[in-house]
C-alpha cells in the first residue's frame, strides 16, 4: 500500500497543504496581534461591561496561529519521513489546537453580538460611567472623550441621549451643560468655538451624530479578523487533517 | 375678525402621568411621553409659540429644566413680549414681563441667535428664547400676550421629556447574528467529525496491527 503513485501524490499534496497551512497560521497570529494591540483604544467599553472575549479570542488566536505554524512544519517532516508515530502525534496535537481555535472564533463573535447588537449596552455604560469616580469611570471617560474628539460625534445615538436620560455626568455637573464639552466643535488650538451656542444645542457649533456607528465598525472589524479569518483557516485545516488521516491509514 | 379655537384635551395624559416627583434626580421609574396641545385665538396678526426643532438649527428644543421657544414674527415690531407660564401640576404661575421687544430683532442677552460668517459678510439670525428654571416631569402651559394687542394670546400645553433612569435600559443580548450561528454550527460539526474520524483512524490502525 505504501509506495504507489497515489500514495506519493497524497504525500505531495499533504506537504504542500502544510506549507500553505503554516503561512495561514502565521498570518492568523499576526492578525490576532493587531486586534490585541487595539489601535482604536476601545477596549474599556468591552472590558468594563465584562464582554471582552473579542480580545480574549485574539489572545488565544495568537497562540493557536503560531502553534498551527509549528505543527504544519512538523507535519511536513512527518509526511516526508513516512513515520506512523510522527503522523499520529501530528494528528492529535493538531486536533487539540483546532479545538482551541474553534473556541476563540465562537466566543469572539458571540461577545460582539452582546456589545453591539443594539446601542443599549454602550449607552447605559456611557450614562453610568462617564464622569464617574473610580477606575471604570476614568477609563470610560477617557475613552469617550477620545472618541468624541476624533470621530466628531456626541453621545451614543446622538446628543439627545444626554438629555433623555439621567446620568452620572448630570448628577455631578448639573444641567448648565446639557452634554460634555467634548461634544462641541473646537478650533485648531483646541478652544471651543462657541460655548454658549453649544450649550443651547445649535447644530453648527457641536457634533450632532452619534458615536455608536464608529464603535460598531471597530468591534466588527476586530471580530471579523478573529472569527471569520479563523473560521477560514479552520476550514482549510479540516480538509488537511482528513487527508492526513487517510495518509496515516495508508502508511 | 375671525376666531377659531382648537383644543386638544389634556386629561387622559394627566392620568397616564405616574410620577409626580419634581425632584430632578430621583431614581424612581418615570414615564416618558410628549404631548402637544395648541389652544389659540386668531386675530389680525397671528403667531404660534412653539418649541424649536432640528430644522431651526438646534439639536433639540427640550432640555432637562429649560425650553427653547420660538420668537414672535417681525411683523409685530417694537412690541414688548410678556410670557406667562403655569405649571399645571402644582398650579404655580410665573410671568416674565417685557422680556424683550420684537423686531428689529435687536440682540438681547437672553435671545439665542446664531452668527453666520461666510467671509464676506456676517449675518445674525435670532432663533428663539430660552425659558429656564423649569422642573422636570411637570406640565407647563404658556401664554404670550403681546402688550398692545390685548386679544392676541397664544398658548399651548406641553409635557417635558421626563428623564429616564439609565438602569432601566435593557442591556441584555438583543439577538444572535447570522454570523454567530453559522460559525458556531459549522465549527461544532467539524470538531465532532474530526474527533470521530481520529478515533476511527486510530482504532482501525490498531485493529489492523
């Protein structure tokens, strides 16, 4: 059984598949590092709510991606050496890594649904923690200030969020400022263009769009990197493992 | 002189109002609803006092304890404006007498105006008047008799957006997305298949040996 034309063909396919798998695994590792670094600095929004498994999935994917790379290199060796023991080791270890990577994909996409399925969680968190004391309060405040300034937005669905609901911000600062001054347009020297007009809600002097769309797009981007790309890698590895099992049986 | 009266009954909405607290920061459950009723008598010149809207250039005309009202038209020039308002819950009335003169829309401290500058010339536009020190969750009725025309009265009833408690926002899982279902189902099935296939492979090779 071992030395036929079909057998050699299978071995070549397996080696090539493992080379491609090694590259894919390394790319997964790199992409997961990008997510974990969080260039948009939105982690506190997910961290304070406890739904931060997009980032936990990223950390798992860093290790599983690199492990896929190592195991695929090992698989090339095992296939070339035509060794049963090595192929069995390869199969068992790959299955374990496969299961961990599945966990990463599923948990990342599930927590994305919790966070940005609708604007309620983000809005509630903003109203409770913006300007609040404590560690969570300061992290959320800094995050929102950054988002409102860079994305030029105010509130979750709009500035009316600050008026419709009671908030820690209002309890602390009263009703003189209906919304934080970060909602106001600023000049290049960071001075507010017109504080009184912003307080009155004149839409030429403040940001009127909500920040939720930006938050959704960022978390979706992270999740698609971990979940969908991880899913694609796993689908490729699935067929590679099936082929490896057939090869093992032929040895 | 034609007269017409349009009345929208406010009574059912008073029954619906569950919270009578006037304390601004109470954490009790509050209901939120908006109601407009217009009661006006028409005379030679007419104007309607109303809340400023987004089309007027503001984000909202309704704040937690103040409102932005529209200005009388410039046809009533040089006349003083008096505003009476009445809290229909506590029956307190307040009158702001001669708060400003209508047109030529001279800039006044309390009038909200925008200044637009397009580089060549500057125009200023008066948007409205801000009534402050109001109580959240109360109903107010506004009347604006203009001093020289005794018959000219416009009023309307409105309710505040009473502030909602953010703890009442339901922040649970809204729905599972299609992506989540697809990924979970397909990966679970593939994990199962691989596990079974590995067991069969090992058993077969051991059996063969």
